[in-house]
């Protein structure tokens, strides 16, 4: 049988090539998804922990008592504190509030890069960001004045100090670690303590980052053993925690990547199965002839499975190579387009990336071959030689098939609402609910495909009757499209799979963009905050200057003050006036405000709490009674800020307030450019400028890079759809060459035959395209709802333009797949075609 199998493969090389292409593209899709998932995860992790540079370990907690022990632990090459502060820099009339970070003891622990000059070596030196140096109009070697405040605990007052500092270098922030503050300046640790007015305890309060490249796990265990009051995490563990904090307890990046990987596995299985079933079904008559000349059923099954195994392994390996090349090319393009996003240079090929697609491709090809081979050998050879009709609903086999399809479709669909409710009520198990949703989607879609032989021909028949009024060729196409319901269903299903995938991912990506934007709105409420460096109030001139910057949509003067909540938790309270509410990105905060209440982030919520101005507390003892207010919890994680109505703010804070400016960046403006303009226009003012818009834009760039990757995967999905429909329609046209020859012999012209075949292809493809777009929309909505309900509220949308393009491409695919084989049919003389068996 081996020789027979190899001979059959050589004889059917053309058909096997079509199946091999579908298998290779399917497995390549899986490989590309896994590879790009790794890139997305890596780049997302690097983005949220950019300030950790290339640290191997992060020690969280107060490390003041053990920082020397950390540095002396075997395996630790370097360790630095996670300290930062700020000071105002001045050169003539130009001013700029600047974030200060210490010079790293090892290059692996520094997020900033010195582009020109050198890093500071003494306490009277500083390295400035290039943009800051440009605003202050200084270069390497010049001096700037550092203005800072020193707090006197005895007098409870601050004293302003001014000292000169030499600019030793210019820094850049390649990973965007300090984008929110417009970059950072490098200073020595001593200068940081002095200019930032930091005592020894505060320097070590934020923890340390550690460079320990060798035997990192052992070093981590050794550091953890130093104290129970600290936590020692790897950088990836710290990244995971920060993403979970951003996503309210879930690693949304992992959830999304797992979702795309699951989709890739299901789609590859469906495409390979459909294509190979068509291939084997076309050879049912040949298998029956082999049985007539003495081959037994077991031999034929083994022959088909051997053929499928050889084809599956070879094309799956080719698919992995194809997927890897595609992922690397896509990554290279993204690195050129998204230069602000930290992307790795190369994709990481792991054993999982190689093994999983090969196993999936081979296993699915074997299973796809087993089903039709078993069907072809189960009946007698004489019966197998006759054309196979579609199952009749009235027959026992038809009723069982219909019942099975309904059970799968309805049962799988019921998993969607269960998964959505579970993701909303038990968000900690988001991956489980996503898995349930993917399983339900796969099961229901299989049910649709199993029942396609019943509903597709009927829909095609209805549409064909409408088209049949336009001419003889159209009537012939309408009749031919339903003469073989099994073939019609197989052809339409091939396109249905691809279109459903494309529409689903397009809908999911659009909904993901809206949902992610809503989550970013919740975390970054105010685009730009301009605050006075002297802790008093900004001038009206500053407010007018900010409002006049191109790209600023609206501004508001806002009062704030330090307050203590309940058990002396220090927070920043903001007065939300009617004008300020219009500047906030998330409308849930102003909607929750009322007099006598304080709006709290979700992790600080309680039924009621006390609140007082921080200045009403001296040496930990309150000087006034604290009013009790209702605590209104906004169901979204936020920064350590609370929000009050003007009446409640006046009652609690009184005259202790600082006036700042809130500004909103226009949606059509580039946030980074607008923030730079605000800094430049306020370069003569003594203010600090904090830009959540810049940090938000950085996360949006990561999301855009993710969606750009999805678009690349969609391109692969389109190719899968085209290959699938071309395979089935081409085989259909080839199978009907004798029929076409008879029509030619009785007077049908070449043009009419071409038009008839093109109309038939467009008719069948149109049904697959329309239903695929509808199914893709529903599946995309369900997937987005499950993935984002755990984060807050999923925002669903309909990508109308994408759906129209998808259906149009489906129609063109049907035309192309039928017209090209039709050229061969019409060029063959009727006598020659009638002689073909």
C-alpha cells in the first residue's frame, strides 16, 4: 500500500498541493499568532516597567535596614534604590520643573541613556533631557540654577534654596520610562537627597532594583530570606502585577494573546479539515474502484491516513517556517512604524511555537482524512461509485445529523452569556471564562458547519431564484448551484470559515480599541496637570497660556489639598467643579459626586469615612474634628486621589487649597506634541507639568501595535479564505467538465458558460460571505465582552466599513475562484471533455 499511496500522491499532485497550501497557511497562522503573542507580551511588560531598565530583580518595600546586605549578597552585581524627586531648574528667565533620578551604579539599572557628554559624578552636576536643555537654552558645560525647598519640622515652614549645577550631559528616555514627566534628569544620590529634600528613610522607601544575571532564582531566594517585610520579584513578575493592577486584577495582555491563539487553533483545524475532506471526497469513486479490484477496507483507510500523515507533517513544517518569516517581517515593519514603542528586534522561537502548530496540522489533517475515508469504505463499492447525495432530513442519518448540528449550535451559543456573566462577576478567573467562551464559540461554529448541508442550499436556492430572472446564464447558474447540495455546502462553507474569522477579528479589534480606551480614561483622568512649584496657586496668566496652546480642547482651574482619610491615609483631594468635570476623561467620577460624600478608588472603598485637611494634623495628632462623609466607590482602579464637590471641599479644606490647571488634549491632536508645546510656553513660569496624556499615549501605542499585529494576522486569514474557496470551487468546476461539455455541445456559448460559472461562484460565495460576516460580528462581540467585562465595561461596536469590504472581497473571491477554472473548461473542446473520466 505504500507504493500505491505514493503513486496516488504523485497522480494527485495538483489537488494535494492545494490541500498542502491550506494546511501550511493554517499552521503558519497558528505559529504567527504564538510568535506575535510573545512579542506583544514582551513589549507590554517592558512598557509598564520601563523605569526598571534591565533589572533582573525588584525588591519591594522598605529596604532601608537591609540595603547594604542586598548589595553584598552573593550573585548581586549591582543594586540601586527606586528613588526619585523633583526640583525647579532655571537659566535666566527660563524655568522648568524637572524630575530627578539617581545615576545608576550599573548600566543595566538605568532607564535613561546619556546621548551627549557624561553622567554626573559630583553633587553639583546634572545631566538634562534634550528637550529640557533646549527649553532652558543650555548645552553641555553650561550651568543652571537648581531651586528647591527645605522643610523645617520645628517651624513647619519651607525655605527656598538656589544652587548652581553644571550640565555634564544630555539624556534620552528610549523606553518612555518618564514620559509622564517630560523625561528625567540624572543626578548623584547625594544631590537627589539634598535637592529633593529626602531623608535617608524615604530614599529606600520605594525599594531597590537588582542586577543579578547569573543564577537569578537563587539570588531571589537569598534576598527574600533577608527580611519578611519585603517582596523580591523578577522583572516579569513585577510587570505582571502592574498589568493586573491596571486591569483590575487580570493580566489583560495574556488574556488577549490566549484568545487569539485559541482562535488560530480552531480556525486552522476548520480550514484544514474542510479542505482535506473535499479532497478525499473527490476520490471516493477511485477508492470504490480499488475495492472492486480486491483492496480491503483497512488497506484503503491506512493508505488515506498515510497520505494524510505525510502531507500533514510536510505542510505543517512548511507552515511553521512561513509563520515565523511572516511574524519577523511584521515585527520589523512595526519597529519602523512604531518607533516610540519598545519592541524586541527578533521574534522568540520556542519549542511550543514549533511543536504545537506541527502537531495541530498533522492531527487535524489525519482526522479530516479519516472521516471521508471511513464513509467511502463503509458502503459497498457499487453504491460508492454513485454520486453521494446530501443527507435527507427525513432519513434516519439526516435526522441524526440535523439533531447533532442543533445541539452543538445551541449548546455552544449558551456558553457565551454564561462566560460574560462569569467574567463580570468573578473577574479574577478571566482566563477560565475566556476559555469557556472560546470552547462555546468553537462548538457552536462546528454545529453551524455540520448543519450547513441543510441550510446553505436552501438559502442559495432562494437567492438563485431572484437572480434567475436576469437571463439564461443566471437561471442555469441558479439551477446548478443547488443540484449537488453537498458540493454547494462545502464550497460556501470554505468561504464561511475565512469570512467569519476576518469579521470576528475585525469586530473584536474595533471593540477592543474602544474598551481599552475606556479603561485608559479611567486610569488617566486628566491629560495635563499644571501645578505651582511653591505649593500655592497658579496665576491667571498660566491658565490663559495653557488654554491658548494649539491642541488643548478645554481647561479648568482646580483646587486641591492633602487630606487624611479614616486611619490617617494621606491622599490628594480635588475639588470637582462644573468646569472641571468637563475636563475629566471618565464621566463616572462627576456622576458619583454629591455633597457630603467623597469619591474613592475601588481599593479604598468603605461605607463611610472621616476626612480632614492634612494641615489640621500636627505630629500625628488632629487639631480639628474630622467630618464624616459617605464613601462612594467608583468601580475602577485609580491613582491615590479622591474627589469632592465644591461645598464638601470648602467644608473640609477651607483655605488650605492649592490651585492647579487641568487641561484636556483634543482627540485629533498628538498628545506628545501638545505637551511639549505647553512646556515650552510655560518655560518662564515656576510650575510643574505632569502629563498623563503622554503616558496614556504610550499605552495607546502599545495597543495600536497589538492591533497592527492583528491586522497582519487578518491578512493571513484572508489568504486562508481565498485558498479554501478556490480549492472547493476549482474542484467543483473540474468535476463538472463533462457536464460543461454537454452544455457546449447543445449550443451554450463560451461566454454564457463563463457567465454561468461566475454567477454560480458569486452566488455561493455571497451566501458564505454574508453569513460569515454576521457570524463574525456575533462572535467578535461575544469575545470582546468576555475579555473586557473583567476589566470594567466592554464597549461593543460594528465596524461597518470592514464588514462591507469583507463581503465584497468574498464576492470577488467567488468570482476569481470560478472564472479561472472556467477558462480551462471553455477552452477544452466538447469532444475532448466528454472523453475525460
